[in-house]
């Protein structure tokens, strides 16, 4: 079957009385150019190990295998998993996990070790899956995924941008995040109600933090973006221990980190967040 042929994909579904489940994000990629753009952006080389979440009918899977990658595909839907097992039976480098990625969890998903993640992630759980994988100690150095365009814009938003949020701050501490291209709903069947985007994460080492400071980083950013309209001094004053600082102590701490005490969370860059987390950890 030509997996980028809308007619053949629809016929496959009709012939098996298969109705794509929007809740599970079963919007099959049917555009050859977009498929090739995803594989190209992923930069996967022969022999590399790739994790794919939600392969569906296998349109990305087959292209990655053709590029010489070894692909471990995780598919929740039992009927799609059965199709993949049948259609890719004997394919060199192919491993199928018929399971829910959320049930497996990042420890088990990443246990085998991977060079990259390449996935057309379902909208409903895409952010959670990507964060679980990208923030894990065993995370591969590159993630190339399609997500809802609005989500991709949040991931890539620089300091000061209206779309700047907690997820973007967390990812950008560890990765260079690039919004590679927008993807029209017409590139999928059934068509989703919103646009998608291809986003690529490339690991860097510009903001290392020891474990206590890394824990403070997660805690203080979470607290700040829960109250994103508040100034940072107010955020620290209202935070639970051990982040809490009274107004004067908070102003001193922020100023020492090069942060305007009246700044709001979305204006801070990764270096400032790391400086604040390190100062909080050092200050007990």
C-alpha cells in the first residue's frame, strides 16, 4: 500500500471497517513531501536507533527504515499494531511495542538507548510525551516531532514572546528548539481541526545544573508560570518553602542574578532562570 495515497489509506480503513479515533490522535500523514521533510529534518543516518511514538499505519516508520535506521515503534491501537506486525514482518531493524507509551513510561521507553526520536505525536498527549522523553536522563540528543502548531510555537518561543511558557523554558535549558515548518491540516486524513508544525530539538550543554539546582529550576519555573502575570518578587513572596523569600530578600536575590525584581516570568531567558535556581539552591 502507498501510505501517502489518500485514496489507498481510506480504502484500507473501509476494507477493515476501521474508523480513525480522534481521541487517540489517529490523523494519518498522507503527504509525501511532508513525510520526506520530517525524515530530512531528523537527520537520521544509517545504523542509528530511532524511537517512534504512534506510528499509525507506518508512513514514517517505512521511510526511516529505508534510510537505514533501526526503528522501535510504540503503537497503542491493537489493530494498527497488528497491521504493522504484518506489513513490516521481517523488516531489518524494526521492533514493535504494542503498548501505550504513557503506560510504559520514559524509563522503559528509553531503556534500550536511542539516537533520536521521530514521531507524529497525537495532539492530546503530545506535550506530555515529549516532555517525559526530553527531560529524562537517558533522552536521545535529538527529537523531531509534529505537534499542534500552537504547542510548537510555545516550545520555541524566546524570552519576552507572548507564547513563552513553562514547557518552552524547560526544553530550552537543554535543547536548541526550532520550529521547522508549519503543516496544513490537508496533509492528514482525517483532517484535524487545527494546524500542525514540525519542531526539532537538538541537545546542547550551555546551561548545566547540579541536581539540587536542577530541582530548584523545575520548582521555581513551575511556581512562576502558575502565576505568570505576577512580578518575580511577588512570585517568590507567595511561593511555598523552600522557594519563599520575603519582599526584600527576594529583591536582593533577583538583583544578584541579573533579574529585574519587577520582571514577569516570560521575560527571563534560560541563563537567568538557571542563575536564579542556582542561587536558590545555594541559599538553602
